[in-house]
C-alpha cells in the first residue's frame, strides 16, 4: 500500500484510464496549459496533448452539452467543471438532458460521461463560489452522484465512473485534495453504489460522506477518548444510495447522527433519517440528529463563514445528545 | 477636458495601483483571503469609462472590481475594510474582494459568475426604460466572458428592445490562462456585436484619455438613440489572474514588454509632455495617495469584525 494524497489519487485514476482507453479524454476550463486550477491535471497536457486534454472557452453549456454529444457517439469524455458552482450555468444539460436521454429514447442512446466538479466551503470565496449542492444532483433519476472521502475510494470510484456507460457526477471537495491515505498498489476499481464502514463501533452510527467523513473521523477520535465508540458509514455515492450498511449499523447501535456539509433542509440527512425511521423503526432509541450547514448563503468573512459550516465539535455534541 | 479632471483621473489610477499593491501584501500576510483579482495594468479602463459617465449612469462589473469601486467614489477605507472582511466594508465583510457595490454611487457590483451580470445589466436598462428615464447602464466584462451564452443573450435582448447599455469588453488577452485566440473565434471582440447589428468600437486601453473620449461618444450615442453599443478596450493585466497564479501560460518577457507602456506611466508622460502639470505636482499626488492608502489600512485594521448575528442578517429583506 502506498500513501498518497486525494489529488494524486484522482490524477492517477484519470491517467490510468486515459492510458487504458483512447476514447477517454478531458475537456474543461484551464485543464490543459494551466494544469487544472487545483493542479489535478498537472502534466496531462504535455503527456497527452491538446487533443485529449482540451482547454475550453468559459462556456459551461458547451462543455457539458458537448461532452454529452461526444459520449452519445461513442467517446468517453470527462467534462470538468472548474467548480460545482458553475454547474448551475449548465443545469439543463446536467439534470435535464444527460439523465434523460437513455430512458426517453427507450434505451437507444447511451451517455458514458463523467462530470468532475469540485465544491465545498471554507475558503472565503463568498456566497456564489462556496456551495455544497450535491443533493440537488442526487434528486434526478438517471444521473449517478459519487463523492469520495478517501484517496483509495476516490481512485477506485473514479475509474469505475469512467468505465460506466451512464452519466456520472463525480464531486470532489476543494479542502480535501491534500488529505493522505493508503491506496492499493496496482490496478483496482470500486463499484459505484456501495456504502462502506470506515470505522467500526458499537455505541452510535454516523452516516456521512466526503468532507463529512473527514470531520466525523476527527470527532470519532475525540469521542473514543471519552469511551464512546461510533461506527462511521460512508455513503460514497448519493445515487444510487446503498442503505444496507446504514441499516445494519443502526440496528446494532440504535442511534444515528447524519453529517453533511450542505444545508440541512431537504438534505441528505432528511433522506437517510426517513429511510431509517421507515425501515428500522423498531430499533430507534433516540431521535436521529443532523449536523449540516447553517441556512444562509456563505459569507466572505472567515469567522462568520466557519460559524456557518459544520464543525467537529458539532458532531461530538450531536453524538453525545443521541447517547443521552 | 480641464486640467482638474485630468489630475483627478491620474489620482484615481494611482490610487487603484497603490491600494492594490498594499492589498497584495496584506493577502500574502494572510489578512485578506479568498479570491482577489488585481486590476494592475488595467487602471486606465475603468478610470476613463467612469469619468465619462453622468452620475445617474449605472456601472456594473465582474469580480475584478476594486478599480471600478474606487472610480465610482467608494472610499479607500470601505474598499480596504471589505477586503479585510470587516463590518465597515460596504458589503459588511460578507462579500469580499469580488463583491464591492454601492447603489448610491451607482456602482452595482462586482459579480463573480463569469458573464452572469450581463443579462442583469440588460435588466437594469430595461428597468430604466420602463421608468421612462434615459440613464445608461455601463456593463464591464472580460473578453473571456464573451464566449458564454449569457453574453449573447444579453446583447441580443439589449438590441431588440432598444436598451440603453454600454457594453464594455476589457480585452486583456487572457481569461485565466487561456489566450483570447484559443478561446474565441474572433480576437477582436467588437466583431461579435456585428452579428447583432450593434454599433461598436475599439480603443487603446493604455491611454486613459482615449478611453474617456471613446466612452463619452458611446454613452452619448446610447443615450440619444436608445440603442446599445459595444466598446472593446485593449488592455493587459500585469499581475496573475488572481493571487497565487503560477502564470505558466505566458513568459515574463511578455509581461515586461507590456510594463513599458503601462497606463499610469503613459499618462504621466502625456501630462508632462503637454505641460498640463509638473512632475512635482504629480509626485505630490502620489504622496497624498500613499497617505490615503495607509490611512485606509489603519481604518480597516481598527474596524470591528462583523458581529456573530450578522451571519443571519440579509438572508431575506423581510
Ligand atoms: C460561469 C463561470 N465559469 C468559470 C468561472 C471561473 N473563472 C473566473 S474568472 C475566469 C476568467 C475570466 O476571464 P475574462 O472574462 O477574460 O476576465 P479577466 O479575468 O481576464 O478580467 C474564469 C474562468 C466563473 N467564475 N464563472
Ligand atoms: Mg480577460
């Protein structure tokens, strides 16, 4: 096992798949000469050339719509949105075209495309550039939404996404590129739509993904010092949603906290909690709690912004609350 | 144009330059965060444009907005306080570098979604048309923004409805690291107006007086004819796209060459050559500006952080 960063893991997945399959190419703003605004595709332009690492104009509709078209005729484009906030500028293609084409034409068309998008708050970028709107994309049947929380998962899931024949939104978090983790040597993939226990425990269940996983792991360390062992279930994909490990864990602990970086209302926590109440009603020992972003657009000021984002202390407090 | 106005324009250009240089230092020191896009090298553009407007004309721009804010009369204190995220900034520390605005000064914002403010500009002109006044909306944006659909939808609407918009494209040759010819089918952006049968022009953005005159003519045209106009301004940004740009897409040689005829030096030479003023007078202005910037920093540093409750304010009006 090698220890690498999230950035390296994603970069490796892209490179391995480009080496394996000539129909895979990348298009997006500043992916080439600049090397990717988050340096994920650094060196790609020199290695693969402008045909396979395509710098686009600032034209999100042309990027996503164009990737859909290329995918329909047999290529495997990876369309990069510089940040997920710019997905709103291409919303029709992401939610109203890509997810519909296979179904609406009775299976005649395929859209084997990956949209890579980086999101997340905490970098003082202001209200339009700091969002974690993952759940919005997960609302649409026909689109798959994957969002990893570890380098190992990022690499394995992205490789599966590139090989998949369905359109997939692959959501990264800008504050997690430096996270390090063990990654298996050599070739591997991870199936999309399988939740994973990232930390075993018997006292309470935390259900989370992506940035929420990073925060929850820290919260779990603190709680362990006080003798509370939480079990952390990482969803890894929001659609399809694998409730198996969540329900299994909950039936053991009877208590759950759901952690997400996005806003609470109508969020992932609402979905997970409802499913637990419905499918494991007899096992509920405490109201299920949600830790999420305060319901405001994110401000620029650092202290204010941090006060709106979910923190480790919020998770610790919520777990203690469900343990009461 | 009288001498006072020329000196005022010189002063504003120097103010933008020096405030941003100090701002960059504060950014390196960690006192400013987020994205900060410097206007250094482009000062003659907003200075010339804003100097040509009537106070009732509205200005709206993108995230590279410190210059426009200062030209519109927002104080250095408020600009610096907003950069530092303080409660005394015009956006109360909630907006930061990219979101400076003051409607009382007819500065309708820095906007961070590329091209996003162009349809809004059409809408502002629509509002004025509906109200029956002849205000002009001046909308500034980069050449990179002319490749997104927003630009085309907004231009077309302004033409078919006869909206009073002066579209100002600041062609600084790059959108982040992408050279204009790699991203746009035409490098002379004004040609894009032709497709909408829109009157257009192109001007050297290193010469503030030329920018002013071109803008004046365009604004008069827009006001009189109730028609939009696209003015392309040739310019160049001397700093990175934003703080922390590795600048792999251009050579330092290219940047150094452009520095030779940068707008402030150019204007200074003009003022002296035409004997409009003396070097001593210009040096005095420089020194005054330094004091103003220093005071702005002191004001911003001494200003309070927003109160915790500010988080919940302004989500809705009611
Ligand atoms: C819709 C959208 N896509 C991408 C971005 C990221 N971005 C910010 S500035 C920029 C370059 C804009 O270039 P240009 O319009 O030429 O303006 P300049 O920065 O040169 O002043 C890009 C791609 C964004 N803010 N909004
Ligand atoms: Mg530009």
